[in-house]
């Protein structure tokens, strides 16, 4: 005589055994995946920047700008700067800010945590089924998708909002919603190299390229940055009008040439 209760128990046990086996197999596969990909986790501080280590990420006079880009730069006034309302810095200028940052590496994403502006960026690793942005989706820090290419981590960030200082916030080099930043990360001993390509067809006739290098540090990040909106805008009264950028790049004081020395905080 068939015992329905025993039949259900056997079916339940069979299903449980399959689930445990599948979980173990997934765990082994995940552990193998983590062993196979390079480890970028750690805390990093700025070391140097190429092309010349002084005026990164670029020199304004060397930029190949569109008509729209030139007009927006000429129209920029210091009070327009989003940083005076505690809006965070964005890439590409974030790569050369003189603040330490950390990479937290998980199996399906990487978290970039910065001293600067209390920024936290998420890099979604390709192949894990993360949802794609919708047609109306945009973010101040953009949307970042990463993949491993051998020993390199390649991160593509797009879907930015318009930012009047989105290329360089020390003087007002804008970026549009078409900005796309491709960064290739590689590690050599205790050095992290980041090759950066920035494209924005509304602002730039030619992409911007530079390389930033970071050294591993043991010290914890200094957090929080602690911007206060009621105080941030007060500093505009001390702004130097001579810092206004000219697209000709002629006859301007050194701080306005785009980029900044690696050790300069702001």
C-alpha cells in the first residue's frame, strides 16, 4: 500500500539534497571565480599623473572643443559651480583629486569609497544580471559597469547628468549627458595605474586621455568630508575673478590652465 506521507517526505528530502548540492556547486564556482580575477581591494592615495604630473587631467589650451563647449566655458561664472551647494566631484577630475580612496571588491560589484565629498560609487560587474538603466535614468556620478580583461579592470561610466563643471570643477569645464568615461585599472606591486579616456561629443571634438597612479596606503580613510551647504556657498565671496578660464588659454594665471597640482586640496 502506498504511503502518501512517506512519499512526500522522500520527495522533500530529494529536493533538499538537490538544493544543497547546487548550493555547494555554486559556492565552489564562486570561490574559483574570486581566485581567478585580480584583487583590486585596498586603500589608495594619489601618487602622480601623466602627461606631465602637474596639470592633470588636461591643459585647457590643448583641449579640442566644440562650439557648444567653447560657449559654455566662456559663459561660466563661479557661483554656478555645483560644489558650492555640496554637489560632489565627478570623473574625470575625481581621478586627480588629492584625496585617498578605497576599493571594496565583492563578487558581483566593486564599491569605490572616497574621502573627497563622501563619494561612494558602485561598479556593477558585467554578467551578474544587474538591471540596465531605463531611458529616463541618469545619475550625478553616472552609471558604472565593469569587466575583467585579463589582469585589468575596465570600467565604463555613462548616463551622467549635465554638470557645468563636470570635466574640471576648478574653473568650470562642463560635461553633458553624453559624457562617457572609460577607465582601465591595473596593479603593479603596490601601485594602481588608471588609464582614463573621456568622451563627450557635445563638448569635446577629441577625447581626453591621461593616466593617474596611486600608491597603496595602510592608514584608514579620513571621513566624513562633511560639506555644509550653509557654509559652502559663503566662500564664493573670496573667489578670484581672474580664475575665469579663457578658451584661448592665453594670458591667464597658472591656476586657470585646467587641472591642478597633485598636492593641491580644495
